[in-house]
C-alpha cells in the first residue's frame, strides 16, 4: 500500500469515526467520500470495507461504556456476580434489534442494488435534517418521561428498533433514526444516545460478520492492511467523538446536526445533478 492509499484509508477511518456516532449518516458520508477519493480494490472488497470498518468504531463504545455494558461484577464479594439490571438492558437491546434484523435479511440486497445512489443519500440527508429540527422544536415543550437508560421499557425499546429500520436506506443514519425515534417516544437525549450506543454493538457485529462471511476470509496482504488501518483510525477518532457528543448533548439539542444534514444534502444534489 503506497502513501496515497494509506492517506485515503486514514481519512476514511476519520470520516467513519466522526459520522458513525453523530446523527449525520456514516454510510452516506463514506459512499460520498469514495466518489472523490476512489479507494483502490474490487467493488466487493470496498462494499465489505465500508461495513467492517465500523468494528473499529464499535470497539470505542465497548471501551468507554464497558462498566455499563459488562453484565458481571467480581469486585464486591457482598453483591451478586450477575448484574441483573445490565442483563435486562441487553434483553431490551435484543428486542430492539428484531425489526432491523428481519428487514435487513429480507430487503438488504434490493436496497443495496437500487438505493445506494448519491441522489437517494442527498434526499435522505435533507429529509431527516428537517425531521431533527421539527422534533427538537416540538421537544422543547415536553419533559422526557424516560430520563435514564435503565427506565427504558421493552415496549419502548422495540419501538426504537422500529425507527432503526429506517436506517437501512443510505443517508438516513442509524444513530439519527434511533435518536429521533427515542425523542418522539419521550426518552431524554442522554438516554437516547446511550441506548443507541448499546444497540450499535450487536447490530454492527452482526452486519460485519455477515459481510465478512459473504466476502470470504481470503484477504490479500494489501486488503488486510487497508481494513486494519481503517478500523484503527475509526477507533481512535470514535473515542474522541463519543466523548464530545455526550458532553455536547448535556447542554445542546440536535438542531445543529439537522441544519448540517440539509446543507450537505443540498450540496450533494447540486454537485451530482448540475455539475458532474
């Protein structure tokens, strides 16, 4: 791998790490960036790369939220080893994953074949940007009925999972669709963001496993290097971005991200419809 390809991969990892957790669509950004950078490799490898690089981002979540995510404790001998609240939360995550898993299995190939286009990405960026602005404006008049992560019920988790189904369309944003859904259901911003992080773990591991199995494990040396460099880059950037986001939402809402999506979507439409 030459220097130019290395810089491309590092930049793609940076884009993944930033956009995976902010509600602006990581897949949409990755596809758009590749229009200009043109990462080397077969179409099959690049399709796999854009999914599996997310494992780097998800390892950042595991690192930062390990104490909340690990369902066992061994430090305090006076307390049970099994942390029931954490197990309960993971069962809720499983309930939230069911709608997305069903839709992905049934329609993923169709969507990849027909909807992975710059126009679709631009339109969904704009549509959900408008949705964020409207939801946040409406949300200012409400008091969240679910203040903490532990207060999310199975019913609420399942309905958040239904909103996550929308993210199968490129440009939507998995975190964006789940956060919008959670806010509409009366979940606080902090709890919505944290549940999104939990939900990302099985979703990303599952999607990555499927893509790896579909691609096969016969990587060339260059392909393996590209994948590992991208994942490490995404991991390091994600650690910083997650910390930033959790601090940001304690004082601000998601309106700024809505405006960003609208501006970016409009720029993409102008470029691909009028300039290219």
